[in-house]
C-alpha cells in the first residue's frame, strides 16, 4: 500500500482508493492464503510434538493436567502467535495508508472498521481452518511434514474446485464452498460501484455469513476430532496411558500417601 501501483493487484485502481476497504480486504485474503499457510503451520503443527522432542512430555503428563486443557492450551497459544504475526498485514497497511507521498485523491479517510472486520471476520476463520488441519495432522501422525502435505492438498483441491465452481450457475454454492472466502468476498462486491468500494467498510451478505460460519464449524470439528483421538501417552514406562494411571491413583489413594 505504500507503493500505490502495487494496490492495483487488489482492486485499488482507477476510481477505487488504494486504502479502500475492498482493496484492504482483498489484500488480506490473498496474503493470508499465501503466508498464512506457512506461518500458521510453522506455529501450530509442532505445538504438541515439541513437548516430546524437548523431553518435557513425561513431566507434563505426570501432573494432574487433563487432555482437554492441555490440547486447547497448546493450540490456542500457537494460534494466537500466528494471528499476531499475520495481523501485521493490517498494521502495515494502516501505516502505509498515511504516508505523506500519496495523492490525496487516491486515498480515503482513515477508519479502523475495515481493519477490524478484516482481522476478525476474514482472517480468524481462515487461520482457524488452516491451524486446525495442521494441528490435527501433525499431532495425530507425530510428523510435522505431513501437515504441510495436507495443506498443499487443500490448496490443490481449492484451485481445482474453483475451476469447476466458476462454471456453475449457482453462485450461492460457489460462494459458500470457498474455504478461504476469496470467491465469497468477490461475489459480495461484484456489483458495487467505486463509491461503494471506497465507503462500505464491512460487507456482509448471507452467502459470506454462511461461508464464515460453515468453515469455522469445519475447523472446530477437526479440532474436536483431534482432541478426541489424541491419547496422552507417556514416552517412557511401556507406553502407559495417562488416563489408566489416574484411574489407578483414584482406586488406590492410600498407596500414594505411603
């Protein structure tokens, strides 16, 4: 955004301001797809496996810590770090939009609404879906590389399905089937005038709302499946599971005191 010509890739051309909500949201969606896959996976995929690699998993599993808070704590902490890094896009765009060399006719007055909308409505569901898939594959297979393979397959499916969806007459199905909301956002603004692109800070159509709710639900289902399937197994002691050890403690509490 600091270079006005660069925003032509994100609809910021002609009568549409370089810092318009449409240009900002398009930029955030595309960069989230390109950078979010790598950054989110790098943070989220090793969140649980790192404990085993560092040799602290046995120490954690010997405490009263249960599976749900352990898994959610690891996932949410990694997701927060990834979100903070990706949200630098919005901060950079905000700072670039107030640079003094911009032509005043090519910028619109600064408002924080499109930035909050982009971070909350567009980025969070995308990062949740990417993070839950990476977290699930890496945690259940104990191989971080498999998470990158799974997300690469997701991109391939997304691109291939996009070619088929473009031929459909049903825009509703094409919009809600897009896991990254790029097509859904495009359908929402396709009939807008330049004035609307420069002023409407938070576009929300039924298709876009259903798209966000649908893929947030998919991400939560993947995360729930991961928590359900994961077994807190101590790396030593013959592969005993933590829940079995705790049942023994509850069955013989006096033995622990002795």
